[in-house]
């Protein structure tokens, strides 16, 4: 027997599913991806355990969820595209296996997610320091902050890296 909340969710799903899928399809080139993100939107709604009867503007609420998923989808596509482009510059003999490629992409997605949790200046300082090898003093000039602030930004980023690593281990 279905509970009241299950029936309410089923009604909510029926009322808004097609509309949300059309919304997502307009922003994507792949119907299957639109279908997946539609399901992911409703999954997010379920995991938030929202009282659907208290949502004043269901479509606006679903749009907010869907836009976040779209942004994540596009970011992941950009990461994958950049990684695959970088692979093309390597000799075939050094080309990683499909499993290794998958694992590298998963690690890149995790790093990207971790970086998204930082302020823009902290993210930029970390990337300049770790990927480009820029000295703290030069980063401070570029970001128009003190060298002490650059050290703080790098420490914040390193803490996020450590937390992500510990979450992975557990």
C-alpha cells in the first residue's frame, strides 16, 4: 500500500516529468542525456525529502535543480574533452588503457568538485601554484592580495584535497 507522501510524489512526478524533460532537451543535444538528467532531478528531490505540498513554484524549483545538473554535466564534458585532447598529444605506445582513462577522469572530476567548493581566488591561487608553478609572490601580484593571503588560499585548497582523500579512503 502506498503512503500519502508516495502518492503525492507520484502525482508531482506525473505533472512535471514531461515538462522538465522538454526543458532539459532544449539545452542538450542528446535526448538520452535529457532523460537521465530529468531522472536525476527527481532523485535529488527525493533525497532532499522536501514536502512537495510546501513548494509554491514547482517548475521554478525543478528548474533550479535541473540547471545545477546541467552545469555539472557541461563541466564534466569540458574535463573529459580536455583530457582526451591531452591524450592525443601522447605517443600511441604511452596511451593509457580504457580503465586507466576512466580512473583518471574520475580523479579529475573529484578534483574539479573540490575546487568548486573554494572561492574563485583560492581556486586560482591553487591552480597557478600547483599546475603552473607560479611563485606565491607572483600569485599575490596577479590576484592583488598579500602573499600571506595566497598562503591562506593554498592552505584552504590543500585542506579540501586532504578531506577529499580521506572521504575516498572511507
